[in-house]
DNA sequence: TTGTACGCGTTATCAA
DNA sequence: TTGATAACGCGTACAA
C-alpha cells in the first residue's frame, strides 16, 4: 500500500506538497499539482484514514447503535439519520448489540477512543449510571427508545399518550374487554405504552384482566407466544392492543391457526406502522410514528453536539397518528 | 481525554510500562502494575484506538456491506458473520449503500485505508472491472449476491438450480400457466432464478407468456406493482414464482385486494424463507436458504484472507430446500 | 510556492 | 523490570 511518502518521492516533491494537493488544493503550482496527481494515480494511492483521523482528531463517521436490524422498524429511522448525516459529509455505520451489554460496551469503546465522532442510540442495554460514567464528553443522542436517566438529548414520540389514544380508539369501537401484549420492562417504550393502556382503561371504568396482559416482547415470536397463552384461557377478550406491528402480526397468525379470525372474532391493534402492517392480511390498524423524522432530527442534534453546542431544545417529542386498517372492527 | 502520557505521568512510570500493562501484562512488577491501573482508573483512560490501529496495522473490525437493512433476509446472514467474527475477537459494522455506487465507493475508501480489516459484500453496485481495480490486496468475500466477475471468494446457493426445483414443484402440483416476478438485471440472483424458471418451463414443454414475467424488484412494493400489472391482463396464470418472500407477500396482498385469493384462485411461491413467510396469511411456500451458515462460512473465508492465506475452496455453494406451506395448492 | 520538521497516541525495539 | 525512542501515516506551522 502506497503512502504519502511514496507519492512525494515519485512526484519529486515533499510530502507537504502532496498533502496540500490532497486537501486545500491551494497554493500549489498547476504543474506541480499535475505531477502529484499523476503520481497518485500511478501508485493507486489513497490517504490512510487512520493517520489522517489521528491527526485531524475527527473521523466524520457516526455510529448507530441498535439491538437488531431484524426489527423492521429501525430501517426508516436509520435512513433519516443517514440522509441528515450525508448533508454534512458524515458516513454512518450500524452496530448491533443483540441485547448484550458486553457488545454495547465494545462499541462504546470505539466511541470513547474517537474511532467515530458520535452516536445515535436506538436502543441501549446499559443503565443510566453506567452510561453517564462512560459517556463523558462523547456526543450521543437517543432516539425512539429513550431512557430519561441518560445524560443525553433525545427525540421520540409520547409513547404513553399514543397508547392512551390507541386504547381509547378500541374503546370507542365498542370493545370493553381488552388485552395488552407488551415487552415487559426490557424497554421503556413498552412500559410507557402499558401505562397508557392501563390509565385509559381505568379512566373508562373498564376492568383489566391480568391474564390478558402478557409480556413476551416486540417480535413476531412474541406475538405468537402471547396469543398461545391467551388461547389457554377459556374466554377471549374483544380486542388486544399490541406493543408493535410485528407482535400483532404474530398474534393474528397464531389465532388464525386456531380458527380465531381477526377482526371477525377479535380485534388486534399494532404499533409503529411498519411496512408489514399495510401488507399483512388483514392489514393492521396501528399507530404511526414519524420514523424518518425521528432519525433526521436526532442526527441534527448529534451534529450540534459534535460541534460543541448544546442543542436546544434537547428533547424533542414528535407527533404520532392512528392509522385505521382492517384488523380492528367495531364490536357488534 | 486522557492519553497514555497522562497515565504514565500520574503513575510515575514511562509510557512503555503503561503500554505493557495494557497489552501483554507480562514483565512488569505487581506493584508497578497496581500504580498504573489506579492511574488508568483515576483518569478514566481508554487507549486511543486510532493510535493503536495505526501502529498495529490492524483494527479487528470488519465491514458488512449491503444495499439496505429493510430487506429482512440479510439479518440472519449478518448474525452468522457476527458470531464467527466474535470468536476471533472481531467486531462487525454494517454499511448501507442504498444501491448508490457513490456510497459504496465511500465504504471502499475506508477499506482501502485500513479503517477496517476486511469486508463481506452482501450486495454490490460496482462492476467487476472497477472492483478488481479498487480491491487490490483488500480482503473481501461475497455472500448471497455474487458476481462471478469479482476477484473474490464467495459463498452462496445455486440460485439457478433452486429456481429449477421451485418451478418443477409448481409444475408437479399441476400448474401449467406460470408467471415469474423478478428483479430484472439489477442483481445476479434474480437473473439466475429467472434462468432456472425458463429452463424448467421449456423442459416441461410449457409455454412462457412474457406478459406474466414482470421485473419490479425484491421488495414488498415490487410484488404489489407486479400483481397490479398482472391484473391488467384479461386472464391470470395458475401460479406465480416470486424472486423473494417479500415480493410474494406484496403480490398476495395486492391480489387479495381485488378479490383474487391465494391459493384458492392462484398459487404464489416465494424465495428465501424469511420469518415473514411463516407468519403471513396464507403462509408462503418458499425455498429456504441457509442464511446463517452463508454468513458464518463467508466470515471464515474472510478470516483466512485477512490471515494472508487463500481460502480453499474459495467458492462455496450451500444447500437449499423447498418449504411447503399454504400459498401453493394443487391445481384443481 | 515549496520543504522541513513536529505532533497526533500508540506499540515495539533496544539498551540500561 | 524499566525507560528512551523510533516508527505508523498524515497535516500543518514555520522557515526558506
């Protein structure tokens, strides 16, 4: 691999001149520049970014941390991050933690040592105290999945309010016995959505049957397992509010396997509005969140942070909206 | 951010000693080590990986390049890569190209300049000639989506043979008028699957109606668009062979919207066996490919390449298998 | 306009 | 066992 020295030697100039051609492009004779460029081409030279980054103290790369890309939801969030980043000539790289704190610490190490200029956390497995300690001076923004104990700016929706509205929607459709398929305490968004569900049920004077509140997780498998457990009880609720669209899809599929049809026999509501929810049969009534915008805004905040400013506001709550489809019907 | 010098100063030793404590841990007095470690803790020191990588000429990071993570299929492939990588203490980072050669060149730049030790390409937008020129000495392996003109080892399935078998399966179910939803020439796998389709149809003496061969792409939207075009013709085929499960799902959904039910009115076959295909209603008959193993084997090859050996064999064709589900039924 | 030389933060060699 | 110091490849202040 050719270095800047090789180029300088071949072009018959000093490394400084080569560097000047490469970077500013100013203060160099056209003839000299020509020689340098042809040497670069001849040697197929690319500047070693390790050396450059070390010297410049910036890498123009940012990290997106998430538990898994198999969760369809994140893909448009990342797109938002990427497009904002690209405008400022940043590249983004994705790291997966698979819910493993060790893997997350590994990525944190890269951040601490300036392998990347900053990060957007879409999920995190660490607690606020540890992260606060680790994150000293590292530009980080949280998006979607937010832990308010983290000492970082964030952008998300109001999960609790969204869940309130979703539950109220079900109630207004005439459903009275409503179950909730959540993800337990693993992630805050699920907890907040459960809160919203409970609050609204109580506000409407409707009882919550705890055997219909099942915490299996966000994924398709979670929906299937929760539905299986639901079927073990003698009676079914009128409707189920699921913590995610994938969970809802799994539940609908599992119920169908036992002859329980959605929405004929039971209504199922999702959350997120991923592509699957409009394609699924039946299509899934859900709560849309502005995935692209969440990502874009988070990246804007991160850029401010990298620039040394404190973004203001440093917490951003974006709008959500119920999207009516086929999986919820009025209670007859 | 503290550097090794700060640590050395605080501990009252030289940087060499600090480095020894950090790396080999040998040849250093317990007492000295204790002092160093407490200085490290006090200063919250982490070695700067840019400096280390520059010096060691390795980063222990590898890049996975793909067009988009919204394609569910890749997630298990990446998992295979990650688990093999982790065994050798490599971290993996994902970069998306979104089908844009410029973005891909950007990532290539990182590789050329040793920001990462090597890469697995799950897709690529460049042609063989350009890549051959760029890839001089950079360890790269292709997986899944393979261009045989690339000068790299690869691992994949036999797409053509798999498509032959899938088509034959449809024929054996009694279908005679069969359509193909592909992705055109954007990626080789689609072309090879189309070849297999055509070969088998001809071999069975069945005519191919070109208006039923539609190239819209791999995604859900592609399946929808292709189905829309299909519906514009007066008559429908007995069955459609789709290039991917997501495409099949889109097609099934679109047909259902027009009252054409799968598999009652038409059979639809997918490809890949992603999670969606077992959850979808109807569940999708498809061809499984060993996603995890493809990733794992590709990473094994890459490690050999990084180690300076040429892997042998340097092309690996793994097995596939038809999975029967609900979306294909016998022609009555 | 160009070149010399230093520093970025490490690791590794060599001498003490 | 430890320390001084030379790389690694680059950018840039300063001198020429």
